[in-house]
């Protein structure tokens, strides 16, 4: 039999293809084996997630103190769900309490053990209780945030206990109050400086989505102290970028008391200079007395503001609205106006209100730190019959009013002047009623009252409105030339009884 030789290239190609197929198969097997090994390793890690988490928490340096969880469930995609997280400082005091929550961490960082602040991509906390202190770093001019031990008021809020009543001390002058506030702030800053070690974020980049569900939050910032209940927040945090915040709360207390706050906007840290804020804030049903407005005013007030500028001192504009406002001797309705915020000072402009059938325009300033304020306004067409129902005084009144407070109800004085048009008191008709008035902590007095009658003037140095009853004494009667005709003592009756 004749043998036919195979072509040369056939003799070489067959072994080469076989070798390549074997190499590709080996490579695929290796990749598959590596993937399977990583999968199994991550799966094994998930079974002992709580123990691993506690070991990592003990060795990390981002959160100082001790972080422990009761239960933890991890998935190989980096999703971790936990229960019973408690973070305590070195002294064992609670810093953060989270009944349940979840977060996402980069799986490769878990696998390699290189966990850092940048490893967290998102975190969600439910029913958390957290106390924050915010200050501006004097060197970088950037805001610095730390988690601190909650205050006594915060613990009372968590336990749904009413705040402890403050013991009233002696009245202070504005200078003494300012000096005391400065001492208190210096002491608080010194204390915070000692505690400023719980959150070691220096040199650590943070890019994380933060979500809060029904949280209790305490915030201390300079002289202000806020306690927020039922807080819900979505924040996209970037320590070197643009942070976005969307926050709503239930009732709040502390420096300001009210029924709800909403805040939405951005904090821009992309520049090397001071971060810029662009935030819109709405505070609903604020108790004016909690802000230091004297005269025991509790009519709910709604404040809106839009803040822009450096975080160390942003400027803001907004509006103030009140359905009703009651101060001694006056009852306003539909109060609304504009407010400018700069530093701790609020400037109110173009404030309008209805008052006893007439109208009022006003303006003023208020200092959040010292709680000293000055307000002044002008009223037109006020109806005396609505101001003093049942007293048979009928006339239209023009009013100029000023309110000055040194920071407490006892140091709040309301004063002004008034003049009326033609009117009547019972059967006594007059052409004009004018005078001055002051109110010093529930003591409302009128001075230099002058009633112009046909051909005569009836004057009194002082008369009072107490419990909506009009009392005059003594009373002087002059003719049209200014000649004194007669004087009536306070026990004499010159006007018909009510």
C-alpha cells in the first residue's frame, strides 16, 4: 500500500490548537476557581459578619471609642443590615444609639481588610439618637462636625420627659447678660475641645449617602442649641465636593420651640476657601417666647429663610407670618413681613397686620444671641369699639407704637402715642382723643390724655385700661382758650357709669 504524506502545515497545526485550547481552558478554570474562592470567602464572611464587624470596629480609627452591634447580616454585594448598634466614648457614655439600620460597603475593601471612611457608600439609620456639635475650624475656616455625648435635655426628650424648669435668678442688664453668655460660650467651647475626639475625620475623604428615618437629633452650634424629633433626612455627603441635604422634622425645642422644620439645599466644599451654602429653611408654628420676645407671647409664628454665602456667616432673606399676635392692649391678625438674617441679627421690614378693624405697618431688629430687640410701627383706622368691647367708646384711632426689650419680659417696654377722630363715649361726644401710653410688664398706663369737646378740653395726666375697663383720674376741664375751669377727683363721676 502506498503511503501519502500529510501536508507539513497539518502536522504542525494540530498540536498547536490543542495546546491553545488547553491554555484557554486552564485560564477559564483559574478565573472560575478564583471567582468561586472569592464568592465562598465572602459568603463565609457573611456568616460571621457580626464578629468581623466588631473586630473591624475595634481596630478602625474613624470613630473613636467603642462600637458594638447585637446582630448583623451581610450580603456578598456589600449590603449590611444591623440591629442594636451602640457607639460609646472612651468613658463609656453613649454617643450614638441606633436600634436598626443598614449600609453598603465596598466588597473589595472588606476582602482586603482596607476599610476606611471612603469604603462606605451609603448608610441608613432608623430611630437613631444622635448628638452633633458643629464649629468652624479657625485655621481652615471649614465646618467641623463631631458626635458628642447627648445633653440632659436630649435624654429628657428621648424619654419623653418634660424639660426641667429653670430657676429664675435676678434680672441682669444687657451688659451683664452678654458677659454671662460669653463666659458660658467659652466654657462650652473648652468642654467641647476636650470632647473633640470622637469623630476622627481629619485627612479622610467621605463620599456617602446618608438617610435618617424618624431620628432624634441634637445640634449645638455656637450659642444655639436645637433638639429635633421625628427627623427624616436624605443627604448626599461629599467632604471635598457638593453635599446636598433634604431634611424634615417633627416637633423641635431648645433655642427655638416649634412644630416642624424643613431644610433643603447644598453645601459646596469644592473650593479650597470657605464652603458655600445655599439652603432654604421653613420653621412652622414657632413659639415667639422661646426666641426671647417678651410679654409671654405664644401665638404660633412661621419663619422662612433662604441662606447663601460662606458657612461661617451666610446672609439670608425670608418671611414671617402669624395668623394672630396678642400683646397687652393690642390684638393683631394676618401678620406678615420680610426678614433679613445676617450673623445673629434679624431685620424685619415691610411688616403688615390687621388690628381692631384697621391696619399696621412695622419694622424692627432682633438679636438671636442677646435677645435684645426694637420694633416700631404705625397704625391707621383702629376702631376703639373693637379694642374695648362693651365700654361704649367709639372712634377711629391713629397709633404710633414702639417695643423695646433688653432680653426678658420684665425688661420689655411698649410705648407710643395715639390720636383719634371724632367719636363718643356713652352720650359724651368729642372731636378728638389723644395721648401717650406705656406698658411695663402688664402695667399699661396712658399719659397726657386730651379729649377735645365743643368749646372745651378734658385732660387727665393718667388713665389705665385694666381687664378691658377704662379708668380716668384726675380729670381737668379747660375752655377753648386754655383756661382751667374745674378739676374732678378720681372718686367724682363726670361720665355715666358703664
